[in-house]
């Protein structure tokens, strides 16, 4: 039957795990996989015919991350006509729809690089005037995720006269003219930026008669204004770059000095206020227990910070001294894990030894409603009265800290020392941030790393007094004795009460489980699970016995501290490109490159 009951308890847990993992798998299957694409390169080849028709082939290279099944290349309408649109890959034509102005083509790709070729013809691409024909074309529009490199090569009709060309977009772009060939190169085109070309070709090279007013003077005037603006921007950028270089040079000198000053400040503060006095030699093991209460022992080992374990250790200490009795109440649950609660009963008559302030607080809290209570009732009260429980907990911590302070184990407030170290670290960190702002990357990273480290090292500026250092060494020796007890050649003699005191302090030192295991080997008459003294009563239905003191003390501490913590709140208050243009056809007005 016990085996069957144990298996039955596992059924609910198995169901929970099954639902959890099954739910995760279901959600994973329903959610669309993450995917993205980038455009390493867009290469465009265009030929302008004498009849003002332009034949274009675009080579678009995609880098797919995840599964994709179609691409898009919208071309907005204008005073031209798009014809003969075809999409191919490696010479094989692909299925497409939406041509010419909302082109979409289909394929299957996943985690790979593919290049698609889009060919089309533009009727009336150039506007021919009496002096020049003007081609104003946006090779790539604004809608794309960013392109590493865009190149566009245009071949114009041969003939006499000078060909002029301009480029619009990012100022890093460049346009060159070589005879009848014009080439635009635009590296690192960011998302939302276009690449546009404008060309003026002598009208004599075209078979189309010129119409309207002469165009060249207007074109040159517009482009000159845009070029002057772009050149001013380039000059300003050059001046800014020079200033940035000067600031970077300054940062590369000043910030390392600042880091060294920060290191020097911490070294001074540590040697003056943080270096521990030498620990006296108290021997490897110490069997005599010093006179500190368990709560103070735990506080000493946590540099004056009162931890939840101090509460549980105090309850165990009071029980062993006869002020109360702890009784295990074990409940078996056929379909779940067994439960163990603890009942506290006040001793009557009470011992005559004087209680410390924090011990009085514990007794009053345990027995505020009567001579007996349970751990679950205490937790329920703390959860239902979080404000009162938190107030009591803070009062208990203050009382323990007051007892600790009276023993003068640690130097007093170090607020000024801590503030000096923190302020120094913040100054170094600010210097590192400024270094990063001027692109002094390594200097900035080192400064910020040291600033964070210096902030973390603030805790090292605490310092024990010689008395505190000695007491810390003594408790370390006691811990080694309790931890290594089973390895000693002979068990030291001692009365039951002495071993009970050892167990109490083993709870505070965090080695109770190891001590009980050792006692089972060396002094089994004391560590017998059915024997726990008059102050710890084992459940007849099965319990941990005196070996459960460590778990009991830690569990009582953490459960009460958690229950008394306020709930979380969710109510928290020819040449370079110019920056002008944008009026070209082709990719302009929203024409971009996409995929899905």
C-alpha cells in the first residue's frame, strides 16, 4: 500500500507536466516562425534607346532567414508605361502576378541567399526637349529594409554632345560618367532612403522630336542648388568629424587617467576602511560555543544584515531552552505529497532565564492569540495582515541588529565611505559613457566595466572590529567542528543538552543536516529519529525527527518572511550625391523591395 500511495501522488504532477509541455508544443506550432530578410546587393542595368524607351534588368540579392515564398517589387505609375515584365532566377522564369505596378513573384526559400532578375521595358522613360532629353529615374525607392550596396549602370544613345548626370540620396553615393555610360554607386543605403539618378543627354541623339521649352538651364539650376546644399552638408560633416576625432583623442587620454583615479580611490578606501583585521588563530576546531545567540551569529556572518534565518534559529533556540515545544503534525495525502506542519506550544511554567528584546518579540508574535499556534496559522496571519507583519518583521530585525551593535563586532555607519566610492564610480562611468559617445570604444568599455566593478566592490568597504574578527574566526572554527564531526577520530563526550545546543547552532550555521548525519554514525543514541528531546516532538505518522531541524528552521524563516512581504504592484506610474531630388519615376513614391 505505501508503494501504491507513493505512485498515486505522482499522477497530478505528471498531468501538470504533460499539460505544460503539450501547451508549449501547441503554441509553438500555432505561432508563425520568426523570419527576416536583408538585401546585400541590388544591381541595375539599363539601356536608354533613341526612341526614349528604357530597357531595365534588376538583379536583387536576398539573404533569407526563415521560410519565404514570394517577393515584391512595386513600381509606382508616372508619365511612362511599363511593359514586358518578367521575373527569372538563373535563366528560369518564375510565376508572377500584379505586373507591372504591383509585381509579386513566387518561390520557396529558407535560410539561404537567392538572386532574382526582374526585366521590364519603360516606354516614354525620357522627356525629350529641344535641347536635351531628361531621364529622371528612382532606381530604388524608400520601402526596403536597408541595402548594403546599390549600383545602377545606364547606357545612353551614342552621339555628339556632352552627357551630364546627377545622383540623389545618401551623401555617400557617387555618380560617374564614362562616355555613353553613367554609373551610380550607393553603399550602405539605410531603410527609408532612396537612390535616384538624373541624366541630361543631347536631344540630337534621339529620334523623338523635342517638345516644350529648353530643359538644360532649369535642370542645371536645380542641381546646382542641391549640390551646394550637399557640399555644405559634407563640409559640416567634415568639421564635425574633425571635432569628433579631437574629442576621441582627448577621451583616449583623459578617461584612462580617470579609471586610474577611480582605482586609486577604491584602493585608498579599502586600505583605510575596508581591510579586515587579522583573524586570530583559534585553532582548526572549536568545541566550546561562544555566548552569541543564534540570530546574532547569522547576522555576524552576513555583515550586520539580519536574514530570515535569524527568526527560525531564534524559535529553535527558544524551544531548546524550554520556552516552547515544537510538535510535528504530519498529514498524509494519497494523491499528492505529504504535508508537515509544526505546532508551537508555550511552556507552562516558563523558564526563569531572561529573554532578549528580539526573543520577547518572537514569543509575543507566536502566542499573541493563545498558548498554542501552528506555522501555517502564522503564515496565514502574515499573508492576511501584510502591513502588520511587515512592521513586526522590521521591528524584529531592528532588535536583532541592536543586540548585534552592542557587541561592537563591526565598525559603525559607513555611509560617507560608501558614498565616496559610489560617487567615484559614477564619475568614471560617466567618463566611459562620454568616451563611447565619441567612439572611443575600448576606452569607454573599460571605464564602464571598472565603474560597474567598483560599484559592486562597495560591499568590501565594510569592516569588522578586532573583537568581531575574533568572534568570526571562532564561529568558523565551530562550523568546521560541526561539519567535520564524523571525520574526527573519536566522538567528544557530552551530555544530551550539549548536543542539543550544537544542533541549535548548526541551524544558524547552515550545517544541521550534515551534523545529524554524523551523529547517526558517532552518537546514534542521541540522533535516533524517535528521540528529539522534550522540546521537539516527532509525529507518530512519520516525520523528520531531530534531523529536520535545519529544514524546519529555514522553512519557518523563509515562509514567514515571504508571507510578510508586501504584494507586487502593477500600477507603476559627377561627384557625390546631393540630398535633393525625390521626383524621379521608377522606384519613387513608395516603390520598394519586399518579401514574405
